[in-house]
C-alpha cells in the first residue's frame, strides 16, 4: 500500500469544470492518476477532460467507485466540499483551494477527525508518489521515484528542492505539501509518523517556513520518539520581518514566535541537519545517511 | 486585517462589552471637547496599528480639558514605528482595582480557538509568558461548539473570581468570544482588561485582527479593507490592488518570484550571499505576461531598488509568459535597473529564446543567479 | 405555535425565498384592491391555522377584481373546522409547471431534522405517504452541522432536477432550512412548492410551526404568542395565561390532575367507564392552593361541564394544598357542579381532614373515583 | 452493577440552589442517594442541604469524585449544563428540566452520543433503583425493590402505576422516565436493551403515550429480537384529540400518526399485553409471567 496516493487511488475531482480543476485533471491523468469522476453542482451530465461530471459526490458514487478526492472549489464553498467528500467516505481528501477562512478549516478538521478522514491541505500543492500517481498541481517531471519522503509547507519551493534531489540522483517515496495555512489537516508530526511506518521511505526532508510551531513540534517528536529515519530540513523566511504575512496565510512571525532561526536551532538540537540554502539539501541527506549507516 | 482600537471597541460595544466612556478625535480641539463632555480625568491614546505605542509615548493623561488638548496635540504629531498618528481616542480614566489580560487566539497546533488569560495584565504579555509562564492560563475551546458558558466560567474562576464578579467576567469573556465568531477574528485581545473598584469588568484596551481570508463574507469591512493603512505601505497597497502578495523591506534588491515559499527562500539566499532584499513579491501560480509586467513595473518604480532578481520555477506558470512580460516592460517603459532572471521548468526553451532576442540573459540555477545578483558585477 | 400562511411567507421573503406576489386582506374591498394592484388572475386563500381549508372551500379563484371581492366576501364569512376566517391572502395565480412537496421536520426517532420531499405535491401528502410511500424522499440532516449545500442538492437531484434548476431548488431548500434554524421551527412545509413554467421555484403555500419551548429566545414572536388565536379556544387561552396545561374537549366531565400522563390516563379511564371528558387540565407538579383554586374555577366556569373529577397523585404536590384550594373555591364562589376528588400520597391525611370538614368526600383509588364520577350517582 | 443508578452512584446536582434542585437534593439524600456536590454559577463556596456548592462541574471535580449528574437548571441553560456534565465525564446525566427547545436537545444528544454518555430526559422524573438510590423527583415510597423494569414517558402516571405494582407485591428493579419531550436521550428501545442485559430485571413495563413512534419502535424491536423477557404496556391518551399537545411537548397526534390505539394495536401484535386502564397492569404482568413460565 503506497502512502496516501498511488496506483490504487481512484479519485474524484471536486470543482472539475473550473480552470484549475480542469487543467490539473488533464495533468494528473497524464501522470497516470486514475481520475474516475468530477463534481460540479449544476453541471451533472457534462464531461470535463474526458471525465464524467456529476452534481454531487453521492451521485457520482452511485455510478462509480472512488476512494479519494481532490478539491479545487472556490474558498467560500471549500468547507462543505470537504464535508461532502468525508460524508461519502473518500479518504484522503486533498484540498488545493487557498484563502479558506481559518474558522472553516477549524470546523472541517474537527469533522474529518470525527469521521477518521485524512485531509491534505488546504492551500497545498497536493501529494505525489513519483512514478505512480499524483493528487495535486505539482509538475510531475521534477520528481523521481526513490526513498526520500518530503513534507513541505510550500509549493514551488518543494518543486525546487525535489528537482535538486532528482538531479542529485536521490529519488522520493512520497512528497506532499501540508499546506501554507495556519490550520491544516496534517502537520509535520502526522507526516513523520506516516513516513516512519512507510517501508518505501528511508529518509525524510521537511521544508518549513516562518510562523506557527509545526517545525518545533516536529523536532520535539523526533527527540521524544528517537525517530529512527534520518531527517534533513530547510526553513524559509530568515529574511522575513516580524508581523508581516509572507504570501501564505500561515507565514507570519507573531511577537517572538515562529522565526526561522528558532526553528533551525531547534531542528539542529535534535539532530536534524538543516540547510542554509535549499541547494544544500542533497548533500546533507547523503551525509546524514552515511552517518546513520555508520551508527 | 488589524482593526484600530476605536474600531474594535465600537464592535465590542454593540455586543454589550463594557469599554471606557470616550470619543475619537482627529484634532487637539476635538480632544478637548470630548474631555469637557465626559469630565473627570482622561487618557489620550494614539490610534495606530503597530504594537508598543505605550513605550513610544503614544499614551498620555489629561486632568483638565486644556491639558488634554495639549497632550492630544503632541500625540497627533507623532510617528510611531513608521506609522503616522492620525487619530486619538480620549477616554475616561478608570478606577482600576486590577488589570487582567484576556484573549482569544487561533490555536494552530490544536486546530481550535484557545483562551489565553492572566491576572497579570496591563504589561507586555510576552514578558509574562517568558518570565512567569505559569501565570498564563490556557483554555482550549471546542472547534465546533466553541465557548460554552462553563468554559468562560472556568477561566474566570481560575483568574480568582467568585460570586457576582465571576458571573460578570464570564459574560465579558463570552462576549469577546462572540466578537471573534461574528467577525471571524483570528485574535481578540484585551490588555488590560480592567476590574474596576466598583466590581465591573471593562475592556480598557482592545485589539481585533480579522482573518483576511474571511473578508468575502464581511461586507462591513469591505471599504475598510481597501484603505491603505499604516499596516500596509503605499507600495504594498498598490501591489496588492494588482493581486500581488507583496511585502516591502528595506534593502536594495527587488525580488519577484512565483510561490510564497520560493520567494522567501530567494530572500534568504540573497541575504545568505550578502545582499539585501527590497521586497517580497509573489506573482502566484500561473501568472501571465501582463501580471509579470505589472509586478516588474511596481518593483522598478521603487526608488530604493538598485537591482532586480526574478526567480521563476515554472510549473503551472510558463517561462514564455514570464519572458513576454519582461520584454513588454522593456519595450514600453524600459528596464531601468540591472536585472537577473532565473527561470526553470515549463516552456523554458521558448522563454529563454524570447529573453535572448531581447538581450536579456537567463540563468537556470537559483544559487547561481542569487550569487550573481549579489555580486558587484551586477550594479 | 403555528404561524399563519401570510406570517410564514413574510419571514420567508426576508430570507430571499420566492413567494407569489400578493397581499393580505381583511375585507372584500381590500381583496379587490390587491387584485387591481397585482393584475392577472388571483387566488384567494383563507388564513386559518387548521389544516384542510382547500377541501372546506377556503381557496377560490378570481379572474377580475370584482369577482375576487365576491370570493373574498364568501371566504371571510366562513368558519373552517371551528376557526373563523378573519383574513384572506390574495395572490397572483402562478404559471405552474409542476407541483412539488418540500418540508423540514423534527425527526424524533433520529434526533435530527429530516427533509421530506416529493415530486407529487399540491395534494394531501399523507395520502401520498400511504399510497406511494416510495414517492416520499427522506434525507436526514446532521444534528450539529445541519443542511449543507450538498444535502439540499442531493434532494433536488433526487426530485429530478439538473442544471440551473437544480441550483435554484437547492437554494430554495437551503433557505427553508435557514428559516427553520432562525425561527426554531419544528416544521417548515411548502405544499405545493411550485416549479413555474419559467423555471423558478416558488413557495406557493408555506406552513411554519415554531417550537413553543424556544419562544423565550424569540422576542419577535412575543406579542403573537399571547394572542388568543383559533389554535387556542378562549377557555384554553385563559387557562394557559394562568399557567395551566389545558385542552378543551367536547364532553361534560371537567378533569383536573397533576402530571400530563396522569391526566391523559384520567381522561382515558373516564372514557373507559362511559363518561365524556370536557377538558384536559394539568396543574403540574407542586401546585399550591391558589393554583388549584384557579384551575377549579376555570373548569366550573365552563358551561358544558356538568361534573368535575379532580385526580391527584401527590409527590411534590401536597394533598393539603390541593384540599385548601378546593375549599377556598367553595367558600368564595361556591362549588357549582358535583365534584369527585381522588387524592393519594404526600400529606393525604391532612388533605382528607380539610375536605372532610368542608363536607367533601375523597377517594383514594383512581379506578374507584373514575367509576364514581361516570356513574349516574353523581349528577 | 445496578442499572444507571445505585449504591455506587456519586452524583452532582447542577442547579442545586434553585427551589427544585434544593428540595430534591434533600429527598434524594433521604432516599439514600450519594449527592457529593452541587453546582450553581456564582454560588461557589456556599452550601445547600449540607452539600458543598461549586461554580463549575470541573471545579467540583477538583475536590470530589463523582460519576453522575442530575440537572435542574432553567431551560435556556440546560443544553450547556448537559455538555458541562458530559465534558467532565459524568455518566449518566439525568435532565429534569422541562421546556428545553427541541434544537437544543437535538444538539445535546448528538454531543452525548459522540462522547459516549447516557442522557436520561429531558423532562423526565428521573431514574430510581428502589431500595438503593434515586436520581430524580419521584416520591420514593411508592416504589419497592423487585424484578420489574419500568420505563415511562410520563411522571405522575409512573408513580400511579408503580404504586399499583407495589401494592400487588410486585417490586421493581429500575424505574425511569425517558422524558415527555419529542427528543430524549433514551428511547424505549434503548431501555429494552438495558433491561434485557440486566440480571435484576425479569419483566418489563412500558408506559407510553400519544405522539411519535417510540412505542411502535419498541414493538418492532421486541418482534425483531424475539425479546426474551415478558413485556406489559399501557398507553395514555386514547381520549386525546388530534393536533393538540396534551401537556407534554411530545404528546401530540400529528395527522394520523401517534394515536394511542395504533400503538396499543402494534404492541398486541408482538405479544405485549396492553392494559386498558393502568390498574390492570399488575394482573397482566402476573398472567404474562405465568405464560412465559409455561412456555
């Protein structure tokens, strides 16, 4: 069983007839992902990118089998789209939509927890298992199959780092964006657990950024559980001033909390190798691997 | 979006939250008149969005109306942390028995709202948090059911109250929570939250930050959110109007890129190689030529920018569109500052061709480009 | 509390629910004027709270204003199932494409609200339910999260709609749900819910029942809930004002007891022994002498009552208080009808003594008392 | 372990300083119930009927151990009082309060379900295990220990029937009111399950009334599960006219649904003996017991 998404994934695209939904349905299918249906209210009976469109997820499931969802609907409707996917038993639910009100995310995450569903995002590039399938908007060609699990709070920066890894001959098991919002379904700790239990993953890269304490929590977890797989990290935003939102809703230093330096320091304290610039990551991973093998 | 103290208090009053009697003044004379109307002694407070106005001298007292006029005059001529003071709040001085701290914050880790409160209010709460962390009480709220009466009561109880005061503080906390729900606030904070000598609880200061992502469902903030305020520099306001995520910084290298994380990493790398970024500018995913051109023009229009670094990792975004945008600016207004362009990904070849034929060099590696733009070679 | 159709529609309109154009008339001339104003053909509908006005002739059509005046005049002189018609609603006749049924009911079994809907509207829905149960669609709503867009959409889809009409019907259902939340309605029902030939959905009829227990948080209904309406007979209104649970019936034996279940059982037992109860009157738990006296006076004031049965199983209620109440009535206004009193439980001895000394016999067993009051011995 | 309430019950009274709360605290204690604390907001530190009063349930639990709650607070505050008890882990929660809005009950019952708590009521006389303890407002002296489980939708009528049973020498295992409201925590089916699994109960009496379908559902359950213990029933309200609320919020015949006759008929169809008048119940129970033994 591949982590979160793989050959076995049969996904519904919610918001399939929008620009992004339609465009990425094509790219996901080209990458090999099974997209089995689309949903757009009021467009039932149409087809988008060769995929049948339904008015509701329930209506789609009367005709096809599915086990995952990717959501592109506009922010005001994203909470309910997530609930609709959860009610229908789809899992995981990947929410690409950005600019969702924090209160909506908060309620949706509580709903997901109650129903045992995994939410990736919101405001995420999605998740990819290179060579198998992707539920997301990442360019497939910068990734390559292999053993490094990558979790990130950002999109393009993940592609940048994945392409460094790929060029250095380091393939990836699963790469995912936890999302750039203050409230996301998965945090780094959740993902560290998944990677720990995933046989295809032998090392982990965390791509953090300023704001919140996801990185510190990950460091605590690594320390407390004596995390068995090597972890390397990069934290974006050392040059960011306090009190300013750096593009992502979650990327803001409040008071003295959430600075990149503090996060990097904490990572180093628990034995995580931290890159000063993203391009250092392949080298760090190789060093860390070597060190782990020596132990 | 941060609200001014007077805006926050006006919302609070409508929900029945006690605030000091007072009024808003734009001129010293208005301040004097407000004092005359409410009598007693007053406090004059600079209305700014930046924190730390107290230490900066933005809060003064007046025992007579004429004194209040003078103090208001002083404050109205101040600039606090770069923000010009345009208005002052003139409020009755409270008969303080105790100063508390109470806030309802978005709790990222627990995915809920959490009440932070302390019986040590009126001072910098971060100082309390670092010196006496046990003095800050945390009470998580259910993400779905929110603050129930007993949640608020439990907080008030832990703050040491009983009887009638317990109930009064419970009501105030419940109303602060309602404020956070009604206005989608990621922060509601009263510091100090004053217990007066006659047993009332009053939000002597009040800060509200509205979740920007919720503005679509808050028509009441529509006008306000468009106003360029001190929170946002004129350049930022202009950029945001044009759909750019933009933060002004104080260096000299203008930065543009696609994706918040990538742009942050670009700033870091420029810093790493000894440069100083002049801004954070994210054109987002799938930007077309026009969008790129707009961003570039805004950046080169900034006086303090001496050189520009464009860093694009194309996925949804296409290198040819980016190139077209750059060339368009060159044609229409000219490229006025030295420019380093790094591009990689979708339609790289087409993009490079367009830039080549306009005489603009492109690099493919981010590191290399960052080193170049920070070197004396580019000047 | 049942709302009149015109009241329900007025609430609905404020939420953006389509209803037919029209107006409320208390006189035939007003009805004619409304017709003149809205033009076309109209329907004139008796505003009553009882069901079944259609079959009773309370709905008529008018093609000209004068005809409408005549029809209104006829309806305004009607009494439908005991309820005098005081107002009529004059509304444009819709261009009906299809009549649907849509309602949001309190679902006791599933402890939630449930949508009941059918594409066979405009007729008695209980008839549909018994003849074609599969024609009634049931969709349960989450008790906490309520009706989400996709809940409403799924119902609209099952009713056979797609495209623009699907979205329009979804919106209407969502708004009916909002109505149920805002006004704590235990029932919101539109029958028929009309699809017009131009593709709109209109609540042609609308019934709303507000949960009586929620009235404390609905100041908007405060005046309305005090009005004696046809739902409540004058006697019932008087009794309820005095804090009694009271339902008027058509027999001749007045009944008073403590506890709804016990009083219902008392009625049943009286019936069982061949008597006919004149009312259901529950004085509740812990009633004092005054409360009992009030209840007794209301019951004996009812012309159709020939004898009275008081059945008390005292727990919180005390027999001596009950006895005092009865004796007080005897003293002040006199006992005007034959009376059978059954008492048991708390302070029975004291109570019996009080009644004995006033010459009133008490029985201890309910059965015995019921047999006695229904026998010719008491007349 | 006794059903719902017994010697082991250590109850908190929410709303202890009100008239009813205070009065019944005394009576419950006199009956032998352990009342370990009371809660009334703003009255913390006081004492009522010799019981210490706290401002919140949580504050009480910092000082004492408790495992059940009985709620007397006014209707507008009852939903939150229930949640407070549930959050504190008290179970069962008996809600005496009447006139609670149906929407509040609906939400509270969902909350209780999510947290695995049992709610008795609202609008209930409570629950009594004769000779052991009572959480409720019923007069203790009409009940006697024995083997018949009684579940009822009404208060006084339950006392009436219990006193018939007691006078006929038939004791009760546990008697409880499920509540006179449309939405209650327990329904007859829940109680039938409890009585089935309760060793102290050897026969069941259901006291129903008009409105809803609790009786029909109970009959279905008895039929479907071939309910092993004898059941007798009485249904109040044969004389009630349609469309009129008979005192209880839940006692209303809507359309053709919820009539006493239909309920009695359905009970008889599944072998439940139905009393025409309440006083018949002892005889019916004895007959039914005899019949069961013969089988």
